[in-house]
């Protein structure tokens, strides 16, 4: 992999960011600091359009690599029905091997939103912290399992203290990428607090941004099931988001990718030029599904423990679904690219 600067110089920058992060009490599990534009603590969801966090261009490698996946369900490894700890840990190690500029977790990071499961997350992702990797999580429904909502949120914010008071936020990854982490447990309907915030983010999108990356848990678009897992079909709340993106993407110079989870498998769909991914293969119990003609991924593999790797070049972004091929092995470690797509970025 070629770098914008010599590798040692990049590592020096990371070391400096790590030092800043420690001083600023940065995200737990994310010790390469986001170099945040610090929001006012008394108004975490104010309608201002500035990115909540920002990573400077100077600290980013070339090519720029991002990783997204979800439904990890970190929990006691003795729990083998709800989550597969062996596959989960293999994915953590492989993602660390990618050395991405950012990791986006699209919800259901813990099995339950309780201290023990967050402790397991910290234990299993030590490698990420050792490498000072940035982790940006979105809230899923399992973050609200096993506790009352105020306690669940308090524990999530304790794990990720820079998100204190915020359920949705944005991250400028250099000058060309804006990532938006949404909370699909809250309303995305027109007029809602979250929707107004998102509209303001999009209306003030920096003209240099060429990729908008939307991360949330419940999918706005997916293979609609008539037999299996019908309760995981897209809901009106997220369908409203897709309708909004139809309009925004049509008049924007940026390309849009949506990464969701909730369905423990992989899907890729497209509508009005927006790519919709379901990436729920982070370790949770896999779900079988019936693929519809709209699904651009036609693989019949099962289970699909995987992550999605994005590489941003000068004129394109390439996405690859990287699957754990030998997940049933005692020590799995064989990986294969099972889906690949490329988007041309506007000049």
C-alpha cells in the first residue's frame, strides 16, 4: 500500500493524535482521536451544520481505507446461540489488519446494553486500541436490551464518552468524505429532531465532499421477506430516510452509500444512484434469507460472517465484501472477496 507520506511519518502523526486523545478523554475503544470539532455540551443535537467530528486530511493515509460492518453482539463467549465469539474475534483481527482510517459499526455492538457486554467488547478489541484505530458506532436495538433506555444510553456514552448526549452525529473524514451515524431507534420522519438535523447537514454539505457515508442499524432498503424473518423487513421510519436520500442524491455532487445491519447477512441494492448495503455479519447468529431480483449480490453462501472494505481513490470508491470462508473451523482465518462494486466520483 502506497502512502501519502513515508510510513514512519504517518505513524508519528498517529502517535501525536493518540497523545491528544488521551489528554482529551477521547472515545473509549477509539484511541486514535477524531480530532473533534467539540460540540456544545448543552445542545448536542442543535441544528447547526458543522461536522460533529473531523479527521484532518494530513493524518489520512493514501489510499484511504474505511471499514463498515455490524451486529457483532459482543458478549460472554460461553453464549454460543446469540453470537459466535470465534468468528467475531477473527473479524476483529482481520479488520485490524486492514489498518483502516475509520471503523463504522452499524449497530448491535453488544448483545445487551449492559456493563458485562461492553467489558467483553473492550477485551476483544484490545488490538484496535493498540493500533489507535478510530471506531464510530451507531445505536442498534440491542444497545437498548437488558436495561431501561436512560441506563442503556448512559452505558453507551460511558463506553464512547465523546458521544455524550448525542444519539446521532457526523464525521468529516478529511475534506472528501462525510460520514453520518444515525439512530434508527429514533424517528427519521419529516419534522423529527433527527431528520431536521440531517437535513441541515446535507444542506450545508461542503462542496469538496465526494462521498457521503450513512451508517445506521435498521435498513432503509433490503430484500423484502415473505417467509423468513419478516419482522426484519424495512420499516416506514427508515423508508422515509430512503425517500429523503432519493431527493438529496439527485442534486448532490457527492455519491451516497448507506451501510445498515439488523439482518445478519449481506445484501447490496441500489436506488436512484444510492448504494444500500446490509452488513450484519459481525458475529451475531446468522439469518438465512430469500434474495429478491433487486439484490445485486447473488451469492448463495451461508453463513456470511464478513465486513465491508471501502477504498477511496482520486476518482473512484471501491467496495468489497470480505467473507470469512472457514467460519466453522476451530481457528478460522481464510478470507475471500465475495462482492465488489465501484462508484465513479464526480470531478
